[in-house]
C-alpha cells in the first residue's frame, strides 16, 4: 500500500466518522481534524493527491481537503 493509499484510507475513515453530522457540518469538521492532527507533510500529500484528481477519496473528505487547500493557498 502506497503512502497516498494510506492517507486516502485514513481520510475516508475520518469522513465516515463525521458523515452523520451532514455535509454542512462534516466537511469543516473533517478539515479541522486534518489541520489539527495530521502533520504538515501528510496534509501536503493529501492536498496534492486531491489536486491530481483525488482518486479513492470519498466526497466529504475530498471537499474537506479542497477546503484545506483553499485555506493554504497564498492570497
């Protein structure tokens, strides 16, 4: 299993945990979890994976990663 596969699996697990809250609450909660508990290197890798199409990422984690990417983008 590649590093990207592991990150996708972990992000999807986090997404499933928060999914019961509904999309409007789950996406920011997933993004917050990734921001707080993932290393900068892990976040950069999942953002790059999402930018390359996000293969394997479920909809909620993909939206959360895109939220992280937008927050990290220079103004």
